[in-house]
C-alpha cells in the first residue's frame, strides 16, 4: 500500500459512511479531503476504495430504511437495491482527459470485480454521446467518471441525467491542478450546481500542487472542516520564505505557487542536448532511441513528446520509417501515435497496445528466459502530444524524450513524470551502471537558453551532442549488446558506398564528415510529404512565437530558425510563413 493510500484508508470506515441528516456534525471525523499526491503514487485507488465502500453502504442503508425490507437477502430487498442503484448515482469522478477517465474507470472495474454487477458509467468526449446515455439509462450508476466538458453538456441538455445527478452526494476532483490548467474551472463550478447541496455532499480534491488556485477551489467546494492529507511533503531544504501567510484557520499548512512535481522526480536523470543545427535533430533522436534499446533490450519503452499535433503526426511517420527500414537496433520496434486529432477509438487502441504490447516472434527468438505470462514487453515507442503528459499511467516507461520546449514549466515536469512512476526518491546504487529510467530533451538552436532561464531548480544537466554520440557508440560496441548490426551508431562510421569514401578522401577542409546515421536520414527526405512538412513547420511557429519572450529571442529569429528547419527536409515554407512574418515584424 502506498503512502497516499495509507493516509486515506486510515480514515475508514467513518470516511465512507453515507450521509445521515439526523446525526450531529462531528468535527473529529471530517468527510471532505484535500489531498496532495504526486502522479504515479497510487492515488486512484486511494479515492476509489472509499468511493466503492460508500456506494455499498449507501445501497445497504437504503434497503434497511425501505418498508418491508427487513431481510437484506430477500427478493424484495434485491429489487429495492437495484432500483436505488439505477436511479441514484454513486461517486462522480471528474478527470481532465478522456484517457485518464478511461483509466480510472478500468481501475474501478478491476477493484470491484468481486462485487456482483458493479458498474461504472463514462461521460467523455470523443465517443458516442448516444451510446453513453443509453448505458446511463439502462445500467447501474454505481460510479460515474467524466470529463468536465462532456458532463456539463449532458447535464445542461438531458433532463434525465440532470434530475438523477441532483442526488449525487459524492464528488471527486482528480488531478485538480490539471483541471484548472486546462481551463475547466467554469465547467467545474457549473457541474457542482447540479449535484446535491454542499451540506449533504462529500468532496475529495486530489492535486499534485497546492497553488493559490487550488486553495481557492478548495475554499469554494470543500467544507470548512475538511482534512488536509499531505502525501508529498516538500523536499528537505525547500525555501518557504516567500510563502504567503495563510489564515489562522486554514487547514492547509503551507502552499506555494511553484509547488508542483518539481521534487517528485528529482531521482530521475535528466539531460538536455543543444543541437548545433536543425539537421542534427532526427539523428540525435534516433541515437536516444537506440541508446535506450541497447540498454534495455526488449523492455525498452519510450515516450517522445512533440509540441503540436502536426509535429506529433510528422515525427511518428519519421520514426516509423526508421523502425521499418532496420535503422533502429530492434527490428521489431512498434511505434504508436497519440494526439487530439485521432479518433477516440484510435487513441484507446494506441494507449492499450503501448501499455501492454504483445510478445513478438523476434523477441521469442532472442529471449529464452522463462516467463510467468503469455505476454512480455516488446520494444515500443509512443510519439505523442501533451495529451499523454498528465495523469495517464503507462507502466515501465524507460525513457522520456522531449523534442523542443513545452509551453509551461509545469508541463516539463509532468512529461518527465511519465517515467519512474511510483519509484522512491532514493539514489541509484553504485552497482547500477545505467539508471533504469531517464529523461532527455533536444533543443533547436534558438531554444538553447531555456534551462539557463527556466527550471533551474530541476536537476537537469547539459549533454553535448558529441557526448551523446560517444555514449551510444560505447554501448553499441559493448560485448553484452543484444543486437549485432549496430555499427551505424558509431559516431565515426560512414557509409561504405564509393560516394561516401570519395567524400572522405576529397575532404581537405578538416570538417567533420557526415556519419552513416546522418546519411541515412538524408535518404529519407525524398520520401516525406512536402505538405506535411509545411504544416508541421507552421504549427511549430504557432507554438514557439508566443514563447519568444520567455526564451529571450526575437520572433524573427524563431521564424528564421523554423524556416531553416523546414529546408532541412527540402521544403520552403513559402506562403505558410507570411502571416507569421507579419507578426514577427
């Protein structure tokens, strides 16, 4: 049991007792909770356990109070219980993303698999609202998991849902800081008005941060005697000198605006590599992927974060091409794509297969160790936008790679948090030659000053491109490597073609010759869709221009840099750059 689970379950059974209007208020047994818990620490179970217990006890209490239902095992009692479960909702869990909502629902179903006919309703965008309403009307409403936008829609436009939710007296806000970051405050306030009144409602608020906005929403929606549980205390030595003084009766002992997951993953090695030019981006990305595969073999599980939807689609295409042509060490590498433009079915399929990839014939040939189950991890890569940055739990991720800077510092931390989930903050032992998890970031030339001005409190180290090349070359040449054809990752290697040898023989300038990986990258360029490159460059301009100020670079420099980036792929941005040029000037 994790720390946050221990803190919450220690308050049972009182915490899960159904509301009794005849009982006097008990200040020693608060019903509302504000819980600070980092992602990946088991907080989903922490709030689902009391939610399930609350639902079971509420149904039993309803049967007990009903006339002629003195025998809980009677047929009449069963009918009364079923009627209650079909008409009165149990806990409502609000989640910021549909992926996280689906994950919560699956955990709830697994938790209640021994409870007969326990059901979980879903109201999330990207899926058929009609199908969700049909399930709502025909099933039990034991737990409801929803995203704010879809739930507000059905509450405002469907009277049967609206009338039923009036009796919902248990609200759980998961990833509350993310809900606020994504602009759901108005939706939350509107949804709460459709629920049971505050004096009869029980509310849990789970957040990885305790910013002023979190304190404001806690003040608005939690009772005055709510209990604060801190499952993520500040690191020793944290400077609290700038913390605003809280009211004397405030149940939160301390909170700061920058309080987030910055200390959560301090034990994960974090690096950033400034790139000398845009054409070094793809070869560097391939080296990072190869480095992880050479270290972890078939257990390599990488998430590559891209700034925009278009760039996610573009880079997933590039990585797939290299995975298919044998450039990556593992020939059976599977590449998944995740962004908001995909259908919900496609996103769920990618999420499911990345979370639990099947064993391949290539793996069975190399891995002779006995296995307890039919399936085992295979080399996988998820190329994604920030829809995967928060809350979604992908187990056993070995590396996070960030292409470019995120829009906020908090996003950087959430991205890093996709690996090393649930680990303690204990340092690596001296016996470990390579850390089991790692985070890398590749920065284009105009982004080089990002870490000197931001996230200086994070343990991020610069990793020069030459050092990265040496690291990959060293592990590729190690006797224990799992793959034989990895000479391409020797930084000093060149293609064995006559043209490459001629280039080396005729070189009199002393400039470094392109290695074989860069040569292979250039061979891919003619295969790329020109329009996709232009759209990707335009989307990156839309991402980076608002960040020019924080980066202390001119908008014109960003525009020039991305024009160079597109020309790396043999594409002139042309008309795509015109509106941005006017903004830059």
